[in-house]
C-alpha cells in the first residue's frame, strides 16, 4: 500500500507506506499521488463508501481524474495508470468490451467482481489488473465535460449513478446477458 | 502488505462522524492535519536488533511497534504465524530498499505539507478530517486499493 485510510481504535487515520512509496514513486509522481489520496479523504464528505462496483468506479475514477486536472499534462506513470502495465494501451483496443464488463457488474457488491477491476494482484480476467482505475478515469472525464471539479466532487450517490450509467452507455451497446 | 504496514508513516487526523450531509459552508483549512512518521523508528529498530535471533526480533518488533501505534501493527485477518513470517521477511528485505526508503521518508513530510496546500487551492472547503470507514470496504480498500508491487 502506498496510501490508504483506516479506522484504528476508533480513530480515523490516513496511512502512507514508505516502502511502497520508495518503490513506485519519485519526485514526479508524489504530487499527483497525494492529490489522489487527499481527494479520497475529501470526497467521502459527499460520497460515502459503498460496496457496489459503480461506487468504486466513481471514487477511484474521480481520484485519478482530479489528479490529472490538478497536474495538467500528467503522464500515465504520474497517474499510476502504468501499473502493472500501461493500462490505456492494454484496454483501449477493447475499450467497448471493458465498459460492457463494467456495465454487467455495475451494481455487484461481490468482491470476486470487484477484484479484477481494482486489485493489484494478477488477474485471470480479460483485462489487466487495476483496469477499473482507467475506466473510472475515462467515465469521470465524460461527466466532467459538463461540470466543474467541485461540482463533481460534491455530488451524492443518487446524482452520480445515473450520470455514470449515461457515460457508460456512450461507449456503445453491450451484448444481452447470456450472449456475451 | 507487511512492508507497508511495518514502515508506515501515519497521518493521524481528527476523527469526525460519518455524514452524507453537504458541508459546503465548511471553513477553509487553516492548519494541516497532524503528521506522525514511524519510519525513523523502524530504521533504528532494524539497526539495533541486527544481531538478534529472528524469532526474538520479530517478537520485539511487534511489541514495540504495537505500543508505538496501537491497533495497527497486527495480523488483520492473517494468522499469527503468517504475520510473524511477514514481519521477518520485511526485516530481511529491508537492506535492499533502505536507501530509497530513507530518501522517500526524508522527503515525505514536506511533500505532504505542500500537497495539502495545493489541494486546498483547488478545493477550498477541504477539511483534514478523516471519515468513518465501513469495515468491509475499508478492509478491501486498504489491502488492495493501491498498486501492488509484490509487497503484499
């Protein structure tokens, strides 16, 4: 873990792992990384944690998107979209398929569905580990064409969900369940 | 993620009740959140116990660091044996990363201070208070939210 938060003995803390920071960050990535983590902290005021996949798509996508907006021209590396491999290059050729997978699992609260999207460990799925960060980033970008960062950050789940569904639908039709 | 766990620099921020209510009128931040680093303590421990038998070293680590940050340096879902093994592995592997670890540790406090100041410029209503975390979600998030580099 390079960064995250926990409640320990009733006290809320952000945790930064110096060893992982030393391994995967440098002077060019630390600012976007902190923007990402601080945004998570900030965001929960309006968007509390929830277990459905779409919640994570929004939370993580927003954190990457905010980091990109706060660091114009930030590279994939700076946004950590290159771990475990460059995600855009791996996902873009089948982006529609990836978005359909997100639509299919949209409301799932199963960890088995969540894991391929966001876990860092190797995935047996059709896309690289952590590809949900990239999808979320793209979806946030679509939503962000019509509102400010502050407006996006302040949206409660009830407002986010239909916007996320609309953004996903813009990637095209998906196979009917059972035909994919 | 034992390496991260062991060598965590912890930011302890004031807790606030979970709330979904907008806080759009919140006062701007005037001071950064508390910041506590445990990295130097780890390095000191590593040097001080370098010649100690592994089992004793692990036991002492757990005792000392659980006092330093109660509730954090614990198995958290793993068995005691698994956690002990992870602590031992982290200690064994430390020399290989020590140089970069020290550099990162030395730079982080300033980076965090700067980062908070930058963040407030974009989100002026940011308050350095942490959330209450749903247990299932937090367990998943803290374990796997961040990129894995084999340190888990």
